[in-house]
């Protein structure tokens, strides 16, 4: 009887341990907004920055800043302006003067 209780306790603790490991792996594989991270998949920064900077009054400056931010963050928010909440890394980039770096 004592052996079956020990075996049952071992079985339950093993199940809980495996569940905790799986939950931890899922947390590691998600980004700040709860979506699965792209991991090793790199986006095409040239195309994304062309789209983002299409309406800019200073396209060369926009492309240079966008390219830097895209390389660091591996994401470009949708649209031609705003939507920074989609990519928190993009929103947190600043210049030495404290202004927003990413267009």
C-alpha cells in the first residue's frame, strides 16, 4: 500500500513538472503582445521601409532611420505613420536627444 501511494505521488509530481516546463517554453516563445515570436525569420526591411516611408516628405532620411530600426527590431509597424504599439521595440528607440528615432 505504501508503495502505491509513493508511486501515485511520484506520478502526480512528474505530471506537474512536465506541465510547468511546457508552460515556461510557451512563455519564452511569445513576445510582449502575446503573439508567437518570429524567431529566426527575418523580414524584408527594404520593402517594409519603402512601404512605411512612401508618403514621407524626406524619403532618404526616413529610409535610413527605418532601415536601422527594422534591423534592430525585425519589425515595421503597419501603415505609413503611427501604430507603434504593434512593435514595442520600434516605439522605444530614441535618438541621443531623446526624440523618437523610428519613423
